[in-house]
């Protein structure tokens, strides 16, 4: 239920590097689907029976019904590199990426992934035409797509977990047994970034996060909930 294209060997990528994934273009098929799957989803106990809806994509909208049209905002739900310890599935997001299901990973975003093995062994897939933060029933508008990306090996940047960046925002992301646990990891990663990149003290960084950083749930449903911390870049005067 969570397909991805790959693994792709990236020449020059070595453990300790950062792989930059520049998402440049996403071409969608003409229809997708949304499903309710028994025993899967944020409140699956309320929905014991399966349900599926085919959702046409027309003129930039996902047609949920005759009376509901949702503007598309496509992104790949799975962006992944291989972990050090061997074979892993793509369903559960971890420090090597995976099924992050973060709608922040849209066209124009750079996704930073830590590299754990030679060649990175990159994969991408699980495209959604549109998704709400949370992906509460376990699926969004799941759809076939062609994704155009540019991959850059960054030898200088060192990270523990994926990060995202756009022209407007810098984001850290994390997963945990609970959303609270994930948010604390993302917060600490954001503080580290502010100290390292903006030369703030840890106290200044913590306080600045309290003043400016928004926390958003990426998904509640992939075993470990995902949270991202979102920092506006326009607060910095260069």
C-alpha cells in the first residue's frame, strides 16, 4: 500500500553526507482514490468496514463529489534513503525518511535527507494529489504520478533527520510514539539549527521558537506520528 520507485544509487553520496532532494514538477494521472481500511486510521475503531471513492482530477481540482471540489496540492508521501542496518519497508517513517506523508514536500521544496550508506539508495513514491495535515483516515487522494526531482550531494551539511526548506520557511521534522514526543525532537533539531546556522545562544533559540515557530502534524497514522516545526525565514535580516 506504500509503493516507491527505487532504490537509486547516487554517485558520490557517502555516509555522513546530506542528500538534497529538489522537488521540481509533479504530473498527476486523471484520477485518484481515497480509502478507509479496516483497523487502519486515526479513529479506525469507529469505522470497521472498508470504503473507497474514486476521485477524478479536473482543471486543478480533486472532485470529491458533485458538490465538493478540492484544489490539488500534490506531493510525494514517501521520500527515503537506505538505513545503515539493512532492509526496511517504506511504511514507517524514521531518520532515513520513508512514509513521511508531509504535505510540506510539494513542488519548490528542498527535502534534506541524511545519507547512511554508499550511494544513498534513494526512493520516492506514494504521491498524493491533496492531503490534510494528519491524513486521519490513513489515505489521502492516492494517485499515480510522474515526479521530476534534482538530487544534489551536500558534503558540508550534517543532519540527524530529514529537514525541509522553501523560499519562505525552514522546517525540521520528527516522529515518535506520540505527537508530543515527535514535537520535542523537532523542536530540539530546530534549536540546534538556529544555534549552528544563525549563531544564537541556546536560550535565544528556544525563546525564538516560542515566538515564531509553528508546529504542524504531518500524519497521525503511520505507526509513529509525524510533526514538523515551521520557522519563517523572513524574520532574519541579512
